[in-house]
C-alpha cells in the first residue's frame, strides 16, 4: 500500500478520484471472482462488505446483509450442533482481543439449505495511530469435501487398526511364551532373535493402538468421562508415580507448586499456601497426556532434571513439564503436534516412536477447550505447556455434589459457563 500512499500524495483532486475509483473497481473484481468467502465487520458488529462467495455460502444477498448484525448472517455451530457463544465465536474473539483467530472446526448454518463445514480466519483491522480495533475481516472456505475425505480416512484407519490388533497381540503372546524358561528351552542365539521379534511386535501393537486412538480423537469417538479434578494434587501425585523411570536413568525430578513459601520476619519460613486449581476433565485422559509428555522428556534427556509444575489465574490452570535435554530446532516446533511428525536427528532415529503421541495429546487437550504448546532452545532444553479452563471452588463443589448423588454430570459445550 506504500506505493498507493505516495501516488495519492502527488495526485491532483481529479486524478485522485479516478485513481480511487480504479482501485475500488479492481478490488470488486477480485472479491467477486475468488471462491473464498470474505466479510468485513465494523466495531458495531455490523456487516460492511460481503463478497459473492460469502453471499452464496450464507444464503444472504450482499445488499441485504450490509448493515445487519453479523450474528444473524453467520450462525456458527459445533459438530454437536451447539451454537457458538462469545468464548468460541471467532468474530467476537477477534473484535474483543484485537488478535487474529482461526477456527478449523466451525459449521455454518446458512439462511436456507444444509449446514456447511468451513475453515475461517478472522483478522482485526487496527488503526495504526490509536491501535484501536475498527473492525475485522473474515476469510472462510467450504471444506465439506475435505472433511468428508478425512472422515473416510479415519474410518479406514480405525477399522484396519482394530482388526490388526488381535493377530499382533496373539503373536506377541506366543513370543512371550517361547521366551519363558518354564515353557520352552531355547539357546542364547534363538532367545536374542525372539527378543528382537517381541520388541518389534510390541512397537507394532503400540502403533495400531495409537492409530486407533488418533482416529477416534479426530471423529469425536474418543471415550470421555469428565469429573472435577484438583489439578495441583493430581499432578503432584502423578509426578510421584512417574519419577521412578527418570531416577532409574539418573535424572532428578522436581515438582513446583503454584505458590512458593515466603520467609517471615524472624527469618523462618511460613507455611506454603497451596491454591485449589479445579478443572473439569477426564482424569484418565489427562493422565495419558501428562504421562506421554513425561516419557518423552525422559527418553530425550541424558543428564539433568525434569521439572513439573502447576500455576494459574482465575480463568486458566497451567501445567508445564521442562527438561534439560538437547532442545528442539525452531523449524520443527510448529509441526510437533501433527500426525506422524518426528524431529529428524540422531536421537529420534535411535529412539522408537509412532509420531502420534503429541497429536493425540493435542486432541485430548482440545476436548476440554484447552491449549498445548511447546517452547524450546537447542542446547537448553524443552518446555511443554498445557492451559485448561479453571472452574471456581463453588462450581467444583456443585459438580461434586451432583456426582455424589449419582446424577448425570452436565456436558460442557463451553467451559466458560462453569466459571
């Protein structure tokens, strides 16, 4: 746009009018030609521009939609057909936070016709001088065919993995029997072969299990039984259970609480005040995520320590796990949570893995409207973070009372409703 600013500064009034009209014509031609939907919404949440593709997908004529509250035109729901609230609506989030928002799971309910799966990116329009958000521009596309193909792939993987697990488990069992001294007598060379075959079979079984879990996570079939969990005590107990594998390798394990102790006036130490960090999650699924992260930290750390900790504020509970391993190159960080992605170095080539663990972790965390990410510096170690919505002490007590009375716990469509 710099060239346009310079041209405008040199143009006469007549030339300027002609130039702007020409640029407007070019913009209209481009917006009308592209198949991607584009909408511009002002700070009053009313639509100011709707291109032809957006009009077709929403079922609204561009002239009708202009000046209308965007929520009447863009009715978004999730895969369970639950309407988006302010905490999930990408337009509302971009307007409120002044930051770009992406949603790859939204479903658009048009004025007429069938619902439409879409991918949407909403970016704020910020005044350069005041830094005030004047509105947002949303760019979205129809991904119905893409999601249909993804479901078909997931169904195939799920079926194949389920069918293959049985014969692999049988092979693993027979190999274990063959190596049992009470069942069979074999020489050392044969035992070496059998142990290698048994190890490979175990790896294959783990791969099939991870494939099955990832397929279920993608299409929403992953079993989920949420309950109130006090995150501080939960992770502290879990770290005690996990520390053996780290200490066996010579690594130290430390647990860091959300609030540390404070020295009193006499030089002594006051009692540590442990805050209650309540979350509403399936404890078994959460244990699966933390165990996976801990095992990775142990596998890739040769010396030093592994630190686990919990902190948070009124809205969020944050868990972290930090190691003193070799670190991860910056180029690999954005891809770590993708399916089958593994960092290509000497360590990963000698340490087995399916490339699905972190993908499954991300999917589980996202079930509870959480976020998982990683920060790392080569040579200085790696830290994984998990943010989960925090529920108040009062809400935690209410949910525990419901559970105690054997009444069905509420399904969370929006964790914000629990605060």
